[in-house]
């Protein structure tokens, strides 16, 4: 995986175009503009994947995650997501959000498996009129190796949220 900056905008646009329907594609100018903003970072994988995210104070947001069709179902999306979560945590984020099309079962499974939970719904969010689920995941600080231990069991009333 390569840290992506504005100079990678053309490559990011190619991956995005291959991964999304035409009405949802981001062009080179969009990627260059976003990657020039404070708090935004991107990762590009030569196998045909990318992730773009933003960190503001203690919250992060996945702006887009894309894997070209020929590279899907091989763990690339999971690897990109894990790398983005780690980088967001390194930049001080304690929670991360994203929107996913309600009808995108594969993406929803990826995010659910990664610990994301639904916290909202944006009706008609996408260009085709599809709804978006807003998902959230807490980003606990990584414990130092000497501090790692089994998680304690919480009472059911403490597990909410």
C-alpha cells in the first residue's frame, strides 16, 4: 500500500471509475482537491484498491473505499479498511464514521465484520436515489504490549452505545 497524495489523483480516479457506477465516480480533480486538504489521507494499493479518509479532532470518516471488480473477494477491501482504521487512530481519532448504500450487501458485510454499527440513515443520499446507512465504530487506543490483557466482561446495561 502506498500513501496517496495529490500526485496520485489520476491513479485514484482510475480505480474509483472501475469500482463505482458512472454517477458516483470521482474524477482526478476531486481526488487532488481532497488530498490537498488538512486532515485527509489516502491509501492506494497497486492491485486495484483505494481508501480516502478524513480526521478532524477525535473523529474520522471514511470518504470512499473502492476495489476494482477483478480484485474483489480477495481481502483487499478488508486490508484497506484496517490500514485506514490504524492511520485514523494514529492521528488521534477515537471514532470513525462512514456512509454505505443500504443495498450494498458486500460492503455492509465488510463493515459489520470490522465492528461498525448503524447509527443513522440518509434517505436519497446517492445520485440514484438510494439510501445510505451511517455506520460508526469506536477506535480504542492501541495498548502497549505490556498492557495487553483479556477484555473484562461488562454488565449488559454497560454494553449499550
